C-alpha cells in the first residue's frame, strides 16, 4: 500500500483554516489534497502528498513536535486508503469532494426524493412564464376572431340598428 496520506488527529480546532494546515505541511512537498471541513472531531482532517517520501518527512517532523499550527503542535498518523482509485491519478481528481458529497448524502438519507422534487419545481418554473407571456390568439388558433359570437354581437349593437336604412325613412 502506498503511504502518501496522513490524518491529523490532534492540535487542530474548528477555527483552524484549511489554508493554514496546507501552508504548514507544503514545506515537506507538493500536496494533492488537503481535506479540512468544519469541526475536526466530526470530520478528521487529512492531507495527501503527491510524493510518499514527502508524507514520510511530514510524519517524522510531526512526531518530533516540529509542526505547529496556530501555536499548537499537531499529531498525525498514517491514513489507510478506503479503495484503490481506478486509473491511477485520474481517480484521484476530486476525491476530497466525492468524500464530502458521499458523507453528506448519507446524513441526508439518500437525497433522491429532494432531487426529483427540485427537478419538477424547476420544470414548472421554466414553463410557467412562457405560457403566461403568450397572447391568447397564439395559444389557441380557434379563438383568433375573439370567439364565434363576437361578430354577431357587434352587428346587433344599438348604434348599428339606429343607422340602418329601414329606420331612416
């Protein structure tokens, strides 16, 4: 197993930023992923180095108490891989985000229901204004004349009856 990932098990608080953790550990070598979200008691921070020898140097230095973050010496241990990523480096891309999304989805209990709900809401919102914005004659060609009875009603209007040739005599 490749040992390139360390877990920070002590010395980091919820207020510690991911950037401060990464900055302190980057001096040992390039970092692929620096994972630190929220409270370290709930979500253990971890760092994956590009080169396993850099991870080894970091662990050695941490064990000596030489790595301080916010004035506190941190403690770390090797982190085992859950699954070997398929395709080498390709599988590594976004794995921190994948882990976060996977954890979040487990807490929510799947999330399938919410997704379909939001999809249908999105669909109805996109159709609604289009339909409302169209003039009536575009919607139904039969109503173009304003309805079947309108022209007859105009012919029977009082003004027209008064002007008819029969009434003028």
